[in-house]
C-alpha cells in the first residue's frame, strides 16, 4: 500500500519515525512518501520536504511567511496528487495539516490524523472542520477522548508515543558522562527566534551555580556559531548536539521551553522550570485566544500545577533563580515532583502507541 505522511516539526519527525517503523512491520511492502525529517528518512520513508523549511512560530512569524506557507501548501497538494496514496497521515502541525485534510477530502483521499491538534486549547471551532474531513483521529493525551465526545466525534486514544521513546532511551543509554560536575540541562527550543528570546535568561543561572555544569541541548536545526554568541561568556556552559535524552538522563534539573520538551523532561524524572517568552504581539494574541490554565503538557495532563511555569514577564533572572534553587535544594519539593511524575507516567499508558497508530493507518489503507 502507498502512504503519504506530513510532519512539520521535530517532535512530529520523532513520532513519525516510530510510526513508520511500525507500519513497515505491519505492511512490509509499504511505500511511504513524507514531509518530515532525518528520523523519518532513517526509518524508511522517502522524505521530499524537510520540516526545517516549514517551521514558523507565533502569529507574527506566520503572517510574515504567509507567501512561503501558501507555496508549500500548493507544492504538497501537487505531490499528493502525483503519488496517489491509499491513505494520508497527518501528524499534528494543524495550521498546515487541517488545510491539507480539507483539500484531501474533496479529492477523495482517506485521512488519518495522528496526534490531535490542540483544539481544546484554542480554536475549538476547528473541531467541526476536523469531523468533516478526517476519517480517523488518533489521540495521545488521556483527556482528548472526552473533549471530542462533547462534539459527538468518536476518536481513538492510543497512548502517548513518548512512553516508548523514553523507555528505549533509558535501556540503550551508553553515553559517557558529559561532565565531572553535576549537570543542569538547558532546553531552549529548536527555532532561532525562540532561542534568542529565552536562552540569554536561562544562561544567567550559570553565574549563580558555578559548582554545576550547564549544558545546552542544541537542536539539529541550529548551527554552532548561533549558540556560541550566547554561551561564550560563561565558563561553566557547554553544548551537546543530538543527545538531548542522554543529557536528561545525566541532569539534576532542567530549564525547558514550552512544548513537547516539558513532557520529555518529566518522563525522564528531571525536576524542571518551564520557560516561555514570545514576541509581545504574539503573546498578547495568544493570551486572548488560548483557553487552557497551563502551557506545559505536564500540568495540562495532570490538571494541576506540577512544574512551575515562568511566562513572558515572569521569566526574569530573579524568579528563575528562586525556582531553580528550590529544585536543587528543597527536598520536599523534590519528593513531591517524584510522586507527581510517577502518576504522570501511569496516566499516559503502558506504551505501544506507535504500533496501535500504525494498525489504524494500515487498516484504513486496506479498507
């Protein structure tokens, strides 16, 4: 069977790669064409567009790059028509993928949406469009099934694919220690605009804790010189590339930008502070539209404040110092986090999300 997968971000590439591996097991003759990244390509998909060319963050950035986005949509549609897949698989990335799903429905293609857009956070009205143009929705967060039920849309909860990713990383960790000192990880994101906003504030912590080695997890999309302009002033700061999980396994604490990284850090059991700062216009617009109480997946899934979130004006050197000190020195805080992280792991299922998702995709293709 022929499959076309679209993932527009690093996390989509990660989960897409595990999906591809499982699809190949369930359909050994699978012909998979994709928009994604290096991991999906290594798993056996033919990647025709890299997510590095697709990632635009925030309202302002999207508007500024609207012409490129529209050109990408047109290119994608033409490629799908030429390939004629038996099923189209859309991984998160809603601004792009919902438009593709709507068009694909008109063309008669079957669609599976893996990893629901966060319509429960904002733009809830998108659910109506999703119901109309998506044949199968596969959710990875435990509360999403109940959310969609309010809209009379039956979806399948497959569990969170990060469970299996973290399990594999723990089992196959053979990386030597990055430092003789205890380590604090900095995960500032993968896009230049977000790193520029958050990393300088994160790095100020290195001055207060000289007995620790601060290590920046460098995203593959960022070159060395870009990060060095921020890190060169700090003798106890270094970087590692493509080794984020190994870094988390060695870390005492972490300062993490919002997104999937907040959940990854928690699943590795690392105490964290969530750091978010966007452009003033993007932040103001988001604040008016987003309905959820928290920005980190950890707190959203647990439905309580488990990890501290320092957002926009609250992301200051003074407040970050206070929170990081608590993580490193307060035993009661550490024990509470440990208990909450254990509960989080239980909520997200026992693993096998990629295999369940692959079965749904292959079954849809064979219908």
